[in-house]
C-alpha cells in the first residue's frame, strides 16, 4: 500500500524543485517534499524506525539507518522498494557519505563504534571503536581525511583518521555533543552540545576549540550554509533555530519553529532551511535571506532529520 501511495503521488506531481527527504521514526517512512512548492509529494517505506539519512551524489540511492533492525537500509529514490539491508552495530543513528561517495559512515550507539561501509560492495569494511559512549553522528570532513564523531555520553568530539581506520584524537567540548557541520573549505567545524546549550567552533588543522558560542535551550542539530558564512543550530527545548555568523561566531538571529526541532538541511542554493520538528510531526521552513519562518509542513510521526537533493 505504501509503495502504491508513493508511485501514485509522484505520478501526479510535476516536481519543480529539489526534494527534501524527511525520516519519520514512528511512522517508518520518508516523507518527500517538493521544495519549490513546500508540499508533500510522496512517501517511501524505510524500515521500522528510520533516523539518519545519506543521499548518493547522483541522487539515485538513499542510505537510511534503521534502529530496530541494527541495519542500514538502501533505497532507490526512483521506486518504493528497499534494494538492500546492510547489517551494522546495535542502534545505528547518524550516517554520512564520504566526499567521493565511496564510503558510508554509520554511528552505532550501543556498539560505541563507527562503521565504515563500502557502498559499491555494500559491506562493512571497518569497525572503529570510539572513546565517547553512545555515538550519534559521524561526519566526514570535506577532504574526506577525518571523521568527527559526537556521542551522547561524552564531553568531547572524537577524531577518526579515515585512512588509518582508527581514532587519533579527542577534542574537549561540553556535555552531550550532537550535531556537527564543517565549513565548505573544511577549515572549521561546528558542534552543538545539548546539555550546556553551547556551540563550539573548532579549528580542524589543530583539532582545537576556537570559540564557545551560547545557543538556545538544548542545542542539537547543526546545518552549514553552502556559502559557509552562516551555521544553523536547532534548539530542542527552545523550539527555535539559532543563526550564527561564522565570521564573528556570534548569534545574529533566532527563529521560532515547531516543537522539539532536531536535524535540518538546506536547499542546494542555500535559500531555504528545512527543520524536522519531532514533537510537532512537521517540518518548518525558514527563509534564510530574512531569517523568517515561512511554512510548516505536516509529515509523518516523530520526524528525526532532513536531507535534500
């Protein structure tokens, strides 16, 4: 039935803009939003509890972490049926693709590890233990050399050397680091620490903190503007998004959104930001030119994150 719904909706809609994919944990689906019209145009079944997502560079394949099955589900964005299921560690959460599109990193919370998957062979090629417990996000640097890993039960960001397949350092931050985003040039990374309502700006050459930036209540998700001049941070208990100028590391705006905002994504042109609101079962849309909320889109239950093609 879900497959038929997906095919029916896409067949009846001419898509004008990039597609925003929203993972709905409780519904077990991905909602598809046409970013030109801000309307839901389809739905994909995506395991039992989809969370993290990563989209291939050609936009044809989606990788989704599925917590109950301890797996990454591989989907084709062109149809409604899973292609493959790749077993990973217990309770996978955030996933990311390397810049060359060859490796997928999956953070496994219970295993306290990051798994590297060769996407061409669809198999795990490395399991890298991390010092931080309950890793949530593992994000590649733009040059693919490093993985920065955040963990719920930690006060540090673990640094993994991708070529060596091992942790080589740890960057002290604050309690419960969550979302991570790099500037496009890879010179800095921003990490939100939820329990201390703080975002840390990190120099990636030295793997050291430059600035600690006060954010909203329960800062967690992080998204970088394509131009690299702004970074966006969702504030889970604040029902808001903080806008940080990366040139000054100062908050320049705070935008109200839905309840329990979590992970986010920007359109390729950087004009709109899409925010998953876990407790509102919605996605809020922010106009980045005016820092104003321009739409709220109903999606599935308990949306966890957004990725955009």
